[in-house]
C-alpha cells in the first residue's frame, strides 16, 4: 500500500477537533494508567462511550471529538464503539503518557497540545481499525481491501475528475467485472454511486462554510449549477442553499 494514504484526504476535508470534557459527556475515553496496559474507547456515533469493562467514571482521560459528524463517511462506517487495546503498542502507550502529563500540568498552550495528541491517538486507532477490517459492507471494508482502497483513495483525492468505472478498475489493478463485483460486495454500492455520494458530501461542507453554488458545482465536476442543484436535492432532500442557511442558523 505504499503511496496510498487512506486517511489524509478525509483528514483534509473534515478537520478534527478534540476537547477534554467530563467522562459522562465524552465519546473518547482512555482507561488504565500511563506506562501500563491501556484501552482507548471511541464512540463513533457521538454518544458517551458505554459498555466498557470499566465504568465511565474510572476513565483517566475523557474528551469530545468533532470530525464531521454524520457527514464523515468513515465515521459512519465505524462500529458504534471502537475499542483499541494498547498492550502491544509501546508508541501509543508513550503518547498516552505525554497526553496525561500535559493534562495534569495545564501549561501554556495545553489545550492545543492536548487536541494534537488526541488527534494522533485517533489516527492510530483508525489505522488499527482499517487494518482489522469489517465484515459489514461499507467504506471501512473497502479501505481495508488493498485493491479497492487504491480506487477509493483516488476518488477521495480527485473528486472532480471525470472518473469512469474502467479508470477506477485500473487503479485497483482488477478487471472491470471483478472490480465492479468486489466493490459492490465490500462497499455496498457501485463505484459511481460512491463517487456521487462523496462529491455531494464534501460539496455540502463547502456550501455550509459559504462557498457559492456555481463554484462548488465546478469544483466537483458538474457541468452546470443546475445539474449540481438537481443532484444535491436528490441526495439531501433540499436545495444547496439550505446548507448555508442551516449553518447560519446554527
């Protein structure tokens, strides 16, 4: 998989923000002790982590994670709760030790440092989850496949390109028929359906931050604003301007 970064595009389009909070409000919990066997529990659904072998109140660190929420396709593909055991991961154990030292000391810039350290820890958790794979169809299962992941990363990296299924099959190193069959089985939809959904997902993010409909339509490969508006309304049930109005209201 050298040369294919399965997370960078998602990190680019959906900025991760992590803030310490009370354990009962957290979706990221760390159990154990620095330097000893620890477990990281992440509730990808955005609810407080529950069902852990330890009580929530026993967590040695708790935080809320913002990473695109319901529109981030990787978060939607994760299990409702991800448990990452660090017993065999000395680097992650060291990272937790630094994180806890920063949290205790509360020196200048501590909030920023804690956010960055949690981000690194979450990236390691996501790498582990991708390596573990998934038996359920979805993005996680697709990224876990070394052939399909090349095609998925290509779509993530170049959403405006006029991809054909044949082009993506070449990226994956598979015949057209085998690629189409495998993609549908692992991801749960056709390659072109996934590409459309990815374009409209990141288009929604751009519209919410104030970008013009015409600019977003061009950015993601639509021939006209009208064509983009129709596709957006079919996918989201509302016209593009609704994303901007909702963000303003929020």
